[in-house]
C-alpha cells in the first residue's frame, strides 16, 4: 500500500464518512411518522430544518475542500 492510497483512505474516513453518516441519519429520521404535538414555539420545525441542513452543508463543504475541484 503506497502513501497516496493511505492518504486517500484517511480523507475518506475523516471528511466524507461524516457526510454519509449524517445523510443516513437524516434519511432514517425522516422515515418516522410525524408527532402530533405542538412545537414549543412557532416555526420551531423550520428552525430545526435550517440548523440540520446547515450542519450537512458545513460537513459537505469541509469534505469538498479535500477534492481537486477547487477552481
């Protein structure tokens, strides 16, 4: 195993694996039925969506910076 292959596996595990795991968590959580309880404040669900997808955006941006497609 050469150094570039080892470095590639580290990049995959450290940068891209969190993106894939977070996407899987979003997928599995979205498959549960919606609760009928009222949110604690108006538009709480919208705020949670913004925060959740902002985290996904950050993880993807961080992983994308490790690729050669910067320009």
